């Protein structure tokens, strides 16, 4: 446990040092940690809090507020499905059920093989092309069950 804490401290210290004296340093620090480690480990929060003279609760509040911060590493692929009303009204629920079945995971989960993480999002700005998704940063519009099968095969590679 102590070794893991030391490893996290070593990994986040340069990121904290880079941003701690800037105006509004918390989000750049969190972004840097997630970029470097692939997630923001809960064990890093005390180091951030101490460096910025914040409580751990304040730091955790920010991490938990923004949905893009992860406590655990994501899969090799990240699939975000829009759950907003426009996408739901155009068949998004059926597509979501199909993808969950094909991938063998539910929202907020990563497949056992580490291939894919499935996340809900509440608008990708593609309402006219609903239902929509984002795979590894690339948007997909007019998603249907056939395209869901293709996506599931693609992320398993």
C-alpha cells in the first residue's frame, strides 16, 4: 500500500508542480494526471489538496462533478452513447441495449478483457443525426443496430 502511494506521489508531483502556481490550477492538474495515468486515482487527491491548500472533499467534488474524469483506467476504446431525449426518441434505447448485450457490459463498465469502456453522455450535439455516439473521440451519427454490431466487432480487435 505504501509503495503504491509513493508511486502515485511520484507520478503526480511533476504535474502538480507544473500547474500549482497558475491561476485556477485544479482542472489543468486533473487533466494532466488523467492524460498521464489514464485516470485520476483517488490516492492522488490528498497530494493535490495539500499543494493547492484545498480540502480533499473540495478536490473530490470537482473530480466527481466532471464525468470525463475516471477513478479507474478506461479500456483501450471508449464508447460514449448519447442518452439525451433526441437520441432516445430516435431509437437510442434499443441501440444502447444492443451494444450492452454485444459488449457484455453496462454503462460505466469496462469489458473484462480491457477492450472497451461504455459511458453514457447527455448530448454530443448531433441531435439532427440521432441517435449518436462517440468512439475514441470520433462522433457517429444515425446509429442503428447494424452499426452497433460493427462497432462491437471493431472494439474487440
